């Protein structure tokens, strides 16, 4: 649940058994300036960091120096917009394109994205990069928060954009949990 009242959806536009299409690639043209849109059921949701010019400046989600809380996931773990590590590096996802990835580009209200994987299978987690320190986030797009010391999820400028797994063990299972 985002602080705006909307939901976070994963990186997928379709379930994995039906192709696991990358949401940014397949639905980019339908995303508004906040990187959100309504599902067929009518539920408004985000597939990436809350990117609205007005909401982004109000929430600070686009400013990595601010590291603004933007919501909570189902396991009660907090979600932050762009953030920097204690060393001043903007947090980076450890996912990378596979060697046989099919890529494409999409234009959204928020800009044009090139060389993005068209499906879930186009990406893999690079544990060697994580071990080497060339990225900071685990497979859930989570890490220990640089100032609170609490395990948290973070949005990123690259795939998967929003957390895609639940790795939190500290939070409650309730949607309303702020733990």
C-alpha cells in the first residue's frame, strides 16, 4: 500500500505462466506521470517509483537524498523511494539482463526507456555483483536502511523498479501493519 492510497503491483503485466510480460515494456504507454494506471478491475496501482511531478516533489520519492517512505508491503516491511547508501551511492538493483534476453523500448509520460527486457525471463539476479558490492539490493530489492537500520524495500531506476518478493521477517502479514 502506497502512502497515496494506491497499491504497488509487481514488474509483471501478465502472470508468468502466460508469458510474464514486463509491465514497463508492455504497459508503458498507459502509465501516467506517476508511473501508475488502473487495472482492468479498476484498482489504481504503480509499477515503479511514484514519479509524479507534484506527488514526487511532495513525497520526495524521486530525490535519493530524501529517501522518503512511500508505503508498506504485505509483510509489513516499509518501502522507500529512491535512496542513497551511507556512502552516498544511489541504491541499485542487482538484476541484470540475461545473455539471451529479448529487449525493446517503450515511451511513457515519464520518458523513454530503451534496452529493457520484454519479459520476466529477460532478467536474472546477479549474486556475484551483490557480493562484489557493485549493487546494494537483495532479490526482493531490499537492504538494511542506511539511517534507520531496519530492513526495508527500495524502488530503483532499473529493473525491477519496485520490490518483487517478500523477504521481510520483521513485519506483520496485515495490509495495515506499520511494523
